[in-house]
C-alpha cells in the first residue's frame, strides 16, 4: 500500500466560473493534506469573465499549473488533454463550483488505497446527492461523479479516457461502467464531503439540460437495447412538449427538444461503442447489477 498521503494530480476545468473560484481555492488551501503532495491543473476552456486574471494572481501553497484552451473543449475533452500530463498514481477531478471539506481528499485517498481493485471513488455531494445505486454493505456504487472523484491512474489507462462525444454530462457514468466491465470497482465514500453548487444562471441551466437530455439518450445506445432507447426518446419528447405547451417554460422546452434532436448526429459512434462493450464477457453480469438505465 502507498503512503497515507500519496501524490495526487487535481484537475479542474473552468468555463466562465469566476464567481466560484474564491471559495473553490480557499477550500483547497484548507485541505488537511500535504501541499507538496498536490499538483493542481487549472484548465480554462476559453473563459472571458476574468477567471484567468484571478487565478494568475494567486500564490497558493501547492503546485498550480494553468492550461489555456483556445476553445471550449467541454469537460471530457479538457480533462483528457491534461490526463496526458499527469504523473501521479491518483488523479482527482474536481469541479470549479465546489467547496470540499478539509478531509475530503484524505478520505478519498485512504479508501482508494485499500484495494488495488478499486478504480474510482466518489465523495458525498451536498446539498443534492446524485441519484445512483449504492450497496449499503460495501458502498460499491453504480457510478462515481466526475465532479468530485479520485481515480486510480492505472485503471484509467486500462479502460480508456473520457468519451469526448459526451462533451459534458454522462461521461463519468460511462467511465464508471467501463471500470466495472474491466473488473474494477467504483466506491462511494460518504465520509468525504463536497458541496456542489452548480451554475445558477439561467443560460447555464438551459445548456446543462440540453446535454443531460442528449447524453441520457446516447448512454442507452451504448448500454441499452432498442426499447430503452425508444422509451428515453419518448419520455423526453413528451417532457419537452409539456414544458412548452402546458407550463410555458419555453427555454426549458427548447433545451429538451434540441437535446432529443441533436442525439441523432451521434448515433453511429454510440452504436459502435455499444457493440464493443456488449461483446465483453462480463457485460450481462455487470448490466444486471450496476448499469442503471
């Protein structure tokens, strides 16, 4: 087993998240974790809100590297770019709109080091926990949130990086399921607490809804059957129409229906992906227990 405090690379992707960064960096400064064991990669997806100027003015007690992208690569693309630069045995993904508790990283590091079969561990999210299956006896979980997790580098290399066609949302679910299929475990660590605010601006919420709808359908092309796909498309189409025609929430309706329509452009990729995944010997076993569609 590695030491209690192994080296960790922390990756944070930022896109116009200036309003969250004071709280985010303050929480990192207050971590009960040796600062010389941390490498923080701040990846900016072409922000224009002063985020870079703020981060450049900081003098944190840990290694901080700023990486600039000329365009918005999304959550998946930005993280994948930095994975190539990571040198630590463990990689943490942490959203910019979070505030972690002091023992957040120490708890995650302790858990992931408890067995080589553990590929990824995820913390408890407050105030709104993500909906997922958790075994109360083992704390094994169907998937780990990419917004506040710790990944074993060797497991990541074995199963492959994030699927960039998701852009954002759903890529962490996909990664977790691929971990399970490869023989690794995904664990929930309730002792590690992360306050996750999410963007609260209306435009951000609409954008988030669009990707949530689109990617929830695409996940079913990769891991489900025809009936799962049809059911999800129908569910969201009805919800989009109801939002517009009954509730008069037109931006919400637009985001939902746009997500339903846009998924058609990615069908080929996810059908091929699904064919490869379903050919794995463990697929039926893992789908029955951990793949929740």
